[in-house]
């Protein structure tokens, strides 16, 4: 298997597609996954969007545990947005349900087991402010993935 950014996104997509409203998941956000379309319109359905904000190609100037990083080490700064229909008085609760589902799917690690990934970290999350009249809750998670280029 080639070690590419696409492998990272495919592995994350497989991981989060388990969120389908059954098996203990409270939401169905994993039933529709968009790759790269983080700032999308419509969002009428439960969905997750996975994209990249930026990445690092040359990490040879960095060290980890006193050792220089390999010339093959790469990093992608991830952005994950989950959306679901929501009533205005439920947006916090719905945002937290989506977060719990994502964390639960993430902990299972089924889709990431065979991926060429050094690590993927989900670093921060926020429930985005909703424009007046929007009946959706959007949870945004920022993270990073490291991998070795073949």
C-alpha cells in the first residue's frame, strides 16, 4: 500500500462511517461522508466532511525524542465537520452527541488498523455559531495526521 494523503482520508472515512445510528451510536452522521468539501452548503442530512487545512512536507529540521525526523515524515492538518438537523434549543446537546459518537468511533480504530499512519490526533473541537434561521448544528474538530511517505 502506498503511503499517501489519500490513504489517510480513506482510513478516516472508513473509521467514521460506523456512525449510523445503530450499535450504540446516537446520531447518523457517518451515513454521508464528504471528502474535501468542508465548507459545503445544503447540510440537510446527517453528514461528516473531512478536509485538510494545510500540511508539512519538509520536517527534517524537527526532532522527536532527541532524534531527527525522517525526510519521509509528513503531516496533514485535518479539519472534520459533522452536521445534523437540530432545533435551536438543542444545538449544544446535539453537538455533544456528535462529539461522543466521533470519539467512540475513533476509539474503535477498526478502519485505521491497516493504514500507513504514524498517528492521528483529534486536538480541539467547537460547536460552530449558527446563522439566524439555520436549523443545523455543526461540530468542528481540528486535528493532525502524521505518516511516512514511501
